[in-house]
C-alpha cells in the first residue's frame, strides 16, 4: 500500500470514530433529558404550615373586643383597669379603685376594677337593657345617665345593672353618717322594686322634697295636702317602729313586706 493510501484510510477511520463519539454524546444527552426528574415546585402552604394570624384582643366571652376597649363585657384593658366613658364620650381604660358594688361614687376611678360609676353608684356594666344580670347583688340591666361629675359628658349613658338591697337597712348601700357621698336603698315607683341609688348625704326629717332620694338613707318623701315632706321609713305594726306608722297608699310592698312612714 502506498503512503497516500495509508493516509487516506487513516482519515476515513478517524472520521468514523468522531462520528460515533458524537452519536454517543447525543444519545447520552437525550437519555439524560428523558430520565432526569423535573425540578420540584415549592410546597403549597396548607393548614399545617401557614403563618399564624395575629389574634385581636378578645372579650371575656370569646368575641372580638371593640377598640380601644369594651364596656360589656369588659375587655381591652390591663389587669386592675376598667373600660370607661371619658368626659368627651369616648371610651378609655382607667385604673380602678376600692369602692364596691352599690356604693356612692364620683367617677369610675373610685370603683373596683370592672365596675363603672353610673348615676352616682358603682355598678356592673351590662349589654342588653331589660335582661337579668348575674353577679354580686346584680338586678336588671338598665340605662343610667352619666353626669359630668361622674366622669362623663352630658347626655352620655351607661347600660349597667341595678344593685339589689334590703329596703329596711339604712346602710344597705354603704351609707355612713357624715360621709361626703351617700347611696341608699330607694324605692322605684315605676317598677315596684328597690335598688341602691345616690341620695342626700343628710338624713332629712320634715324637710321639703320631690323624691325619696332627696331625704337620705332610711327616709321617704311623703305627699301632704299642700307639699311633700321627708319622713322616716317604717313597718306598720312593728313594735320597734315609731308610734303610729302609717301605711303607704297605694300600698308599698317590697319582698312581701308592707312599708309605711313615721308621723
């Protein structure tokens, strides 16, 4: 074989080998592309890995609390504070005091935390007018005016529980002689019930009046032919009562007991 023939044959062999290598590389690339798994997609968020939402402040009954705080039920304030209505009519948290339910007050700051000063008496706030309240000496849910001296603006009202009391006890609502403020067990003609209410701090006898509360603890405002006057409360037939206890007309019966007034 001549040198030219050997060179030509070598070139053909080299070309064939190069073609085979290229074919093998192409096949390998195709196989890898066919068998390689696709990139995994990021896992979707589910109930187990979703970020926990920020919970709003809750009321004591599990419902969402109003902003900045709630009156009934009380919520949104720190321990030892009460959600109250301020002088502008807006709600705000105030630090509670030491006065118990039924006692006379000037502002909610004087009442134990959780109670509001409504119509001059520390009371439990409530939500539904006419509903029966539960709790210490709690009566019926009513609407009470909040006077400026009670910490609220004119026209501001609370829905709060009436405070039950013993009609024949002068100190049933924390009354103390010569105290700066006074509350007493007062008859409510519209309902026939009694409840703690703000009264005159003086126990008036024979003074002019328009309502029982003006006469002080243990006193009632009695109709006379030409005027009304304060008299001491009593029970007709009670030997310990003042002489000649006169029954009310129409009868004033509280918890099954008839009451009257002294001469």
